[in-house]
């Protein structure tokens, strides 16, 4: 397939197509609102059915829930306790599709220990549940993606996780799921959709939904938040995939129908890998949620919490109480307790919790425990709930409903459609040693590059061949080479320094200084590609630095309200134009401002 880069020009071309759709005869088949994993999956599903498709996102791709999950692709072991076998089987099927076919470069197996406190009844109970979990993964008859579970004695458990407290368990069951860089998955979905002909524009806000006198939705009014330009888009079907912003987006159609969604905050902390001795992950039951201790690259990810969120929906932050809660529950099983001094990073995300009943007057197409597709008014489809693992099923359901009877002749194709970077992956894996020798990249570096880019590594190599210095690691962020930073803006659609630090890399939370020490060298690399002058360069650095300082300060506050006030002090420095900056009039009375989008949580 032709791989299309996400560039500034490609974004402008997409906006031009959307603008032209306002002319009679040029309307789009589908307009997707929301650039999280659900919206990205919908865009790919729609365009590969042969539908003219556009997708818009008010912030950066994956800037909501879809970059703030537990970064797991899993069946949901806890749903077996609820006897929801269909849901678990569906999620396991999607997990195995991703790891076998769709995105084997991005999705990797990871094992977990389920510690046992009772020698007899608990081992039998948990063992039966995990056996069922493994069995459900093979019901669809596909190639097995994961090893079968294992029962471990205390000694076997301690060999795999030496820092598990000796008296915390009498043994364990080891089972397998998978992990993924959630933001990269979303960016890869968007890029795949664009490669098949979809039109994608980030930093593009929906101001209003156009309706007929009868209330049917026919399109939307957008504003380009980079320039302030307004444009009207006509579409036969509009799909709302905005996660925790679902109800705000629904209200733009002037309807009382739709879905109800509440936001719940989950946080994670990051601890250096050397701080905890272990070769596998842990899963622990807490009174509020499930706590994962997940091995990830050079560090451990530990989370999550589950608390109501009533503050601004953009950029939730971890509080001191959140961090202490996670540390306390992790220390309950660790022989060498961790402390706040060990935490090098945090992130907070909002789960879009779907409420059980749709609003009055809503036509509902499909309701499951995890997601619902509904239509509050003709021409508008709304999808909410779900989780990262089942994004593809959610996308299929949303498009099926949006196009109605046409779905019979235009069925979804995404079940066996590899994402960009998957095709040719095995060739690059076999060539890895030779590539590493040529460019001075050791095996860990090659593993890192293949995991992030797959066969798209060839495009990074082209950058290095044109400028050999890009093969070198950054001086103050050595996990990344210069080519990765350039590639983020030349091929992956990053428009701002914040996009690079938060979503194209993980520097915001994988270094204790949030990557601030590397800002000058990173901006040196991206400024020429984006055409920044000295003023823009300085503004971008100041804005990200202020954000990093505000997040650190917020983590010292005990409650959400206080932490939010600290974070907002940095907002005025943000280089990304917000809706209030570019819109003074013309919005529907009472319409929401500053919305973004989010996909389903991965926990």
C-alpha cells in the first residue's frame, strides 16, 4: 500500500477537501468528530469501505483518553467474575488480531503474575478462571498469540519477581496479555486511514452541527484553531466519537437525545526499571479498581485509580493523594517499598463511563456492556464507552449504523487489514542486525525502533541517509535518535512541541525532568521542518516548560480542584490556539468551548 505522511500540507489539503464539501454534489459520506482511538478506527473502517471520509480532532491526535490509558491490550480478566463471557471473548479476539495481523510491531506480549494468598481454594478458583480466559482466546480458531497460563510455587514466583514480598503470596498464576503505546496506535490508525484516502485534520474544532428544519444533521461548522478560519462541511453521516465530550458534542445538534457519559479519572506513575526487581508484571485487586505493575521498556508503569472527575476535561493531572494511593497499594506486595522520590513521571486520563440508559427519544442500534451506538437525531451517530482493545469492533458498529442498509453491500474490511508498519515487518526484523551495524544502533536500539515504526523504519533510514547526524541519540534524551524527532513532524502530523513531547515520544513522563533538558536540541530539529521563526521557537519552549512545571506543582496538591488551578496557570503560555482565542461570535448559545476528543480507556 502507498504510505501517506501526515504533514502540514496534507492537513491543509484535508481542510480544502472539507471546505469544498459545502458545494452541492461534493458532500462527504462520513464526517468523524474525534481523533482518539475510536474516531481513528472509524475513519479507517469508513474509508476502506469506499466511503469518502474526513476526521477532525480539536487537539492533537490521541490527546484525550487514548494517550492516557494503562497501555494494555487485554481481554479483561475481571469481566470473567461478572460472567460476561461474550465480552471477554470479543476482546481476546481483537487482542490476538492486533498481535498476529493488524499491528504486530506495536502490540507485544507481556506476562502477569496473579499472586495467590490461599494454597487450595484460591488456586483452584483463579486457575479455573485463567484457564477459561485462555480457552476463550482460541474459540475463534485463529492462531494462538499467547502462551498458556502457568501455575507457580512460591519459589517459582520469587524467581520471576524477586521483589515480591515473601509473605505476600504462597504462589501465583502466570498468564499473558499484551501492551501497546496507545498514542502511537492512534497515530498509526490515522495514518493508515489517510493512506487509503481519508482526510484528517487535527487542531480543528467543531463549532456547530448543521441541521435541517426537521432536525436532521447534514454537516458541521469547523474552525481551524491554527489560523482561526471557519469552514462548513457537508456530510451524509456525522459520527460523534468524542469520549468524555460526548454529551457536549451531541448538544450542538439541538437535540435532547443521545448518550450519557461521565468522566472518571485514572492515574499511573512511572518508576525506573532498576528500582523493582522483576521480569514480569503483577495484577492486584484493590477496593476501587485493579492495580497493574507493568514492565515497560526502561521503567515500570503502576496504576490505576478510579475517582470521579468534575474539573476541566482537558489535561487532567495526578494529585499527591492519587500518587500516594498507588504507591501504598504497590508497597503492600513489594519487599523494597517505593517512595515519591522514585517516581519519575505520572499521567492522568479520563475514562468515558457510559451510563446504562440512553436519553429519551434516542434510536439505539447496539448496546453492550462496554459500548453503545445510538442516533439522537437523523444524520448523527453517537458511540461511547468501550475500551482501547475493542476499538475495531466499535468502529465497525458505528459505521454499520451510520450507513444503515448500505452496510450489507459495503461490509467492514478491517479484520484482516494490516496497519502501516505491519507489512514487511518480518523483513526488517531479519535485516535488523545488518541495519544496526551500518548505522551504529545496538540491539536494544533496533528493538526500540522496530517496536515503534515496524517497516516504516525505512522512512527513518531515508532521513538518516540524507543527514547522517540524525542517527545519533539526543544528548539529553538518549532513548531517542534525532531522526525520530524530525519524523514526528515530517511524517506523523505533530504541529507543536507539546505534540512531540506528549504523543510522538513519551518524554513527558519517562524522564524526571519531563524532557525539559532536551528542548533546545529537539526544537533545533523540528523548527526548520515546521518553518518556525525565533519568536515561535521561544514561545513553544516557554509553553512546554510551563506545562512541565505546572504538572509537577499539581502533583503536590492533595485534591483535584487545587491541582487544576495550578495547572491552569500555565495555560496562557500555550502556543496552540484555543477556541476562545479565535471565536468571539457565531457559536450556538450555550454551546461548549474548548472541547477535545478522547477514545476508550485501556483499563
